C-alpha cells in the first residue's frame, strides 16, 4: 500500500512538472548572458516567443496560428499534450486501484487491474514527453552547438523520469497481486 501511495504522489508531482514544462517559454534560448556583443536574448516556447533586450525589458508575442508554425512547434505541442492527457488519465485510473481507496473495493482483481493500467499510462506519458524533449535538446545542440543546454530542460527531464518511474510501483504491486492466485484478500 505504501509503495502504491508513493507512486501516486510521484505521478501527481510528475504531471504538475510536465504541465509547467509544457507552458514555459524557454524551450530554445538564443543569445548568451556572458557574451558582451549580444544585444537581445530570445526565448522560444511552444506557445509564444519572448525577447529580452539589453535594458532587461521583456516582450512576448503569442503564436497566432497553429498551422503557420514550424514542424518542431506543431509536433512538440501535440506530443506534450498527448503526454499530459496520458499522465492525467493515469492519475485518474490509478487512484481507483490504490489499496487505500474504497473504489472498486468489492473486486480485488479489477482494483489491481486499474492500478496496473494507471502505471502503464503513466509510463507511456513519460516516454512521450521524454522523446520530444530529447529531440528538442538534440536539435538545439546540433543546430547551435551550444555547450551549455538550458537548465530548465534538465529540470523537465527530471519530471519526465519521475513520470516514467512512478509507474513502476503500480506495475510491480499489481503484477504481484494479479498473477499470484494463492493470495487471498485477507492476507494483504
């Protein structure tokens, strides 16, 4: 029960980090703070583009159309939204499969199946986000050949890995209970 509860808390934490990471404006950063010749820093996100001039004034412009964006932005938006949907469904499904809840209390096998499905959805959501974030970082390093990638992307990586690994407690606990036919409900 404690392992499932820890997995669920990690799932919610990972989902919150995924939502925050999706809506940040720092997916790509052009310009360096330590370079004296750069007059303007540009921050590009999935939803808007911001620029900061030498007097530290921030000007942000939202993208007007989905169809007039680069394939990176379109694909990034789509996959991150799919990842958020999978992770949200994982949290909703997994809560009914937790041993400490009263949902589906009368059918232990169905309860274990719900926890197992929540773990699978959580891992899938994390893998989607990991894939698109890895692709963005590879593109940044490849195109701009920057030695220092953005710290925010590494923070998002941590949340993505949290989403992937939080499914493991659900999968492990549910697999043990689902495939062990000699276990009765009173001995748990």
